[in-house]
C-alpha cells in the first residue's frame, strides 16, 4: 500500500523489470568471482560430524602409507611469489657501483656507514673472519635498509660475495700490542694481506683496491706486489684524513669554514708527514705572502704548532674513546665517491711515488692525485720548497727502512 502511494500504477512494471535485471547481474558477478577452494583439514572440522570422525593418531605407522585425510589434503598450494610477480627478465646480480668492505671492526663499520648514509653506493658487501659479529652488523644494516633507500647489503665470511666489486676497501688487520715493534706489526699484517689479496683479486680483477689498515703506505705497497695489479689501481687512504685535520685546525684558528682552507699534507701517514705550508691559502691568498716564514720555527705566530698537533690528534682520539673510526670512515667514503663517480677530484692519497721529488725507492707515499674509475689518473707535480722536498725525502727513507725488511 505504501508502494502504491509512492509510485504510480504506470511506473510500477518498469521498476520491477529494472530491479530484476539488477539482481540477475549481481548473481552473475558472484558466480564469476567465486572459485572452489582446495579441501583442507578445516573442511573436515567444520563438516559438523557429517563426515567420518578422525581416528586417533598412530605414530607407529608409516607416514608415507597415506590415509583418507591425507588424500583429501594432497594438493599443490599456490606460490605467493609466482602469483604476485610475473618474471620478465633476470635481475642484475652485482651493481655497477658495488663496494666491498673487508673487516667489520670499528673502522670497517664506519666506512660502511659513510657509504650508505651518504648514498655513495647502493650495493655493499661486508666480509669478516668473525661470523657472529659480521652477522649482527649485517642484520642491523638490513633491518634499516628501508631508511637508506633500499640498498643491497651482502655479508658473509666467504669471499665469493665480493665478486665483481668496483672498489675493494680493506680495513682488516691486527692492532699493535704492547712491546711489539712497528716492524713486527707490519710483518703480521703483511702475512694477512698475502693470504687474502690474491683471492679478492680473483673475484674482482677489475676493482680498485683501497687500503685503510695501518701502516697504510707499506700495506699498500704489499698489496701492489702480491696482487699483480697496475699501480694506479692500488691506493692507500694516506694523508687524506691528515689533510682534513690540518685544514680544520687552521680554519678553527681563523674562524672560517674548514672547506674554505686549501692545504695538503704529503708523505707518510705517520710522524714523518710533511705539511705544505708553502701552498696553504684561503680564496687564493697564499699564507706565505703574508708571513714568509709561516710553518718554520722562526714563525712568531707559532703556526708550526698546528702541524705538530695534527700528528697527535689520531692518538688523542684513540686514547679518549678507545679507537678512531668516524673521521676515517668519512675520508674513505670521500675517496670511494671520487672513484665511483669518475670525478677526477684531486685528493692526497698514497700511491707509487718512485721518481717524484727525487725519491728513487719503490714505495707508496701520499701526494695529491686525481682519482677516477681506474684509480689514480694523475699525480700532481707540486711546486714545493727545497726544505719541504728534504722533509719529503726523509719521510720516504723512514718508510723504506721498515719496508725493506718485509718478506714478500
């Protein structure tokens, strides 16, 4: 009666026909999307006793004999991955910017942090001899990969995961123990390098090898000798960090940004390093044009104390916190970025310097070099003073006197 009040008699048949067609469509749609689900154990449970009851489990029977229930549930479940993804091509196994870090100690992890947090590479492999520490670090990185731009992070004790690396960073080695001479430390680390370098080269024959472990200059030379690689593709991190400390101390005294100070330290990454006061400048203004004796003992403003402080900074940090790693990781990340980007940036790194500044020994020391995807592209022919040249030659002698005792 209510319907007759709302609709006229003439419109009622039309409305009924439309309603019937709509119901029919909905029924067809329901039949279209409904599919028969495979039988499961739950189907027996929800049968409400209409099927036979379950027999008590007999664990003494052969499981392969089968039963009515087993035959009822024997089906091939759908694979989520295959149902979700339609494979179109094989994924690339190794990224063209793959970087391997050998060693998951404090320095190795700082290097990995630098590479990942600055988006220098999207694929790193971490190798270490201690599986528990390595697995913990690798899992920690993997769990945070969502926040790092989804990089690929491999970690294993097997060197096979280092295959096809563009850069191999070696931060593995032993520390100097009490009563051990520098030569003893070098010899122990050299033995480690002689064991791992050939394997790493076998997996990544086209990689640039970047040495970080100390004494970095001698270990870079050892790597070059045992690897058979061209000298341009073996680099030591050298005095890049020393130069950064040098620039920071100068900038701190002037009250300006460290990046605005242009200065280099060359030679050994150690006590015999050579600060190049003759080239220190800010905005092209040479310091020696203002103070001709800057950096010398006769300097009344005592700027030479800064270069002495640079040598003490590393041991000071290690004394205060037990190790130094953050600045090392950042400096290594800067070198790796220059290599991967083929930027040809000039960075002071340890390289084969035989013939430079009248050094005749076959040794690795730091000089400003332009870096690209093949390692060292150019070594800058620096215009240094005679006093600085003598200091550089003395630094070369210090390194060579230790290196010549090593058995390769």
